[in-house]
């Protein structure tokens, strides 16, 4: 079952939504923001999934981001740029 990441255009928070079926996801269903209840949300391509589990809650995402920043001190510039781009989305 697919999990997609969304971003709220109202408050800027990102969240993951779990779909019961591929068809529901394919229809472009946009869930309301869990933080401010705005329905002005956009689906974004998940980027944290490459270095963390999908469906993490915001606290876990923040922890992942901090972990990535720590790793950045011992990784290549190319990887750092990838993380920077991911955070801007
Ligand atoms: Zn919001």
C-alpha cells in the first residue's frame, strides 16, 4: 500500500499520508493538513525515504534531518547538496 508525502501550502508542514489502494492515490486525492486542517496541500516526491522510513511523524523527520546534518560533516559535497535540495521542497 502506497504512502505519499504531502506539503501544506498554508503552514508549510510536510506530512505523509497512507492510501488504502493504488487507485485512491492515482486519483490524486489530497488529504487535509493534519497541522492546520487546510486542504491546500500538494503531493511531493518523498526524499527522506532514502535515508529514513516512510510514514515517519514530524518529530521523527526532524530527527532524521538532524542525523543527516551530522552525517553531512563526513560525507561528500554532492550528498550535502542533495539534502539541501530535499529540505527546500
Ligand atoms: Zn497546514
